């Protein structure tokens, strides 16, 4: 029985227009995300077989595959909920996300400085990857990370709360090779309510990490 399943989108394919067109959403969710779910489940089956047979010749590749596909599944699951058709702007106390807004200012100096850093980190990720706003539990601050592929270059224990997908399949049909235009447009659909909820949950897990 499959351990991981493809989550349903929280909106229809056209909900994020004009920032992301329906064709991209459909292909991205139904094909690419689904492939990561299948890859994670297939790798778990292969690892079970390796344990049963005590056959460890492919262990390095299997562990890498599990990290790749599982991280792809997790990041995409966050990504869909990080966006909404009536989002954008910046987090404000008046919208009930004041703690998140304060944390961004404390960690980065201002929202404008944070936006500039995450935009640049997302747009300049080498090859395929993500720009990520994460809660770092040891310091209790927010950090920006460049995630290569789905799993590389990540601070251990950091919890992603806002993710920008910078893989070409996320934008190429609409934005061609203009990745920076796509990243700039993404700010129009950020769901700050979702990001704030993830921030609150990440803070509650701080005790799980001991420096």
C-alpha cells in the first residue's frame, strides 16, 4: 500500500491566473508532483526489498532517491497552499498575521529587504531548485535558503514556511527563460495566512531541536 499520496489542489487550475496559467498548474500538479509521490513510494518498496534480502549494493542510490522524491513531495505540498488567487502584498497586523510580519522585520530588517533576498535567492538558484523562507529553531529566527534540486543545501532542522518553485517546469510554458519575471510575479499570489500558520506551527516544534 502506498505511503504517500498526491494531495488535491486547494483551488481549481485557473485560480492563480494571470500569474500562473491553468496549463502549468495542471501539468505541474498532476504530472510532476505525482511523479515525486510515485518515486518516494517506489523507493520505499525497493528499500524494503533490500532489507529483506540483506542486499545493500544500491543503498547509496536508494537513500538519495528517497531524499529527492520525498523532499519534492513535501515542498510541492507546501507550495500549493502557499498560493491563493486573492493573495499578495505583504503580511500586516491588520490581516491577523502581525507576528509573522514582526518576525520578518526582526530577521531581515524590513519586509522590503526580505523580499529582495528571497527573490534573488530564488531567481539565482543554480540549476533546478527552490527559494525558501524557513524557521530556524536553534536561533528562533527566519532565514532564506537556496534549495538545490529538492533536498540539497538545507540547514538541518529548518522548517520551510514559504517556498518559491524555481524549477523550469513551474514557469517555462508561460515565462519561457525569464525566471526572474516569474519570481517577481509570485509575490502577487502569496497566501500570508497560510505562511503565518506554518510559522506558528514551526515555533511550537522548537523543543524538538537541541543545539
